[in-house]
C-alpha cells in the first residue's frame, strides 16, 4: 500500500485502518472489542470507592498501585441491566483521549474473552440507525466465527463533557 492510500484509509476511517488486534470481552451475552493499543492492563475486581453525585455509570475510583483511577461500569453506560459482579467480572484499564491529554480509567466488564486479530475484510461499517441513536462509539462490526463482535472506539464511549466531568473529580 502506498503512502497516499494509507493516509486516505486513516482519514476516512475505512476497515483497513480498523484492522488489528482487539481485546474482546462480554457484556450481557454480547461480545465487544477494544483496540489492544488502548489497553494498559486487566485486573480483577477490587474495592471501589464511590464518588458522591457522579453520573450513575461511574462506579467510583480505585487505588491502583498508588494511582487513583476512575472506574465506569460499561453495562450501565450502555443502559443495560445492572447485575451483581461475579468471579469473572473484571476491570480493563484503558487510556482515553481527553482535553488535557490522556486519562486512565477502569472499565468494568462481565468477562474478558481473548485477544483477536481482526482482518480488514472481516470488518463491516457500523449500521446507520438514523439520527436518534448515536453510534459514533462503534468503530465497526467484526464478523467472527458466524457471529459479530462490536468494535468500540473507547475514546468515544464517553462524551467529551463526561470525560471532563470525570477528570474534574480527581
């Protein structure tokens, strides 16, 4: 691929740009993926200190080796039913873009599945559901083993205002 084609792929957000390794995880019997380069680590559940007046999907903060990290529950962020955490529930620590650079946050998921190498030919564009449903946080749909995994743009799962609000609580 020449330099010009590669630049166009990145600018337009085509499947070629989205191909790569994704950490896959489950939420409510559905499979999702986050680009592996956004992942810092995966940790088991630990005590979460709640923050008064935080949005409902913000579970609170954890002390991760001396650093205070905000934690969001992805189920609650996606308006899914809240469930009790199990021994498979874990926190994926990711870095997301914020106005002041990057913000490290924890994302609670039901369970982590695997690291998957997704090829560009296996990625479909996100469907257009019209103007009432915001799907900007979906990078694409990976066709894998007869099923689909939603590839998330973790930088867009939270809106800019929500990221700023979380950053301000620290």
